[in-house]
């Protein structure tokens, strides 16, 4: 599906950029040219960024730090 009609950028291209390390809209604009035309794709790109961050947080291992034992 096309995310950015002005620059013919697909959701697959955006996802590949996110998987490669794009962390914000500026990264997507620099790498792909996303949102450099009319800007109507910004909201969809922002949604994809949020989902990507959320998925990465869910996949990170959780570290349990026990509280100090009472003296």
C-alpha cells in the first residue's frame, strides 16, 4: 500500500527503514523522502513509528532487579 503518494513510498519501504534503524520522522524524511510533498502521509508514518517502538519494547528482555533485603 502506498503511504506517500507524492513520492510513491510504500508501507513496505517504511517498515524496512524502521527495521534498519530509522527512529523518527526526520529519519524517514531523510532516507525515503517521506512527507516532503503535501505532508498527508505524516500521520500514517507516525502511527507506524509508534507501532515499531511498541513492538521493540515488547521484544526487549525484562530485567528483574530485586529490592534490597530488610536489615
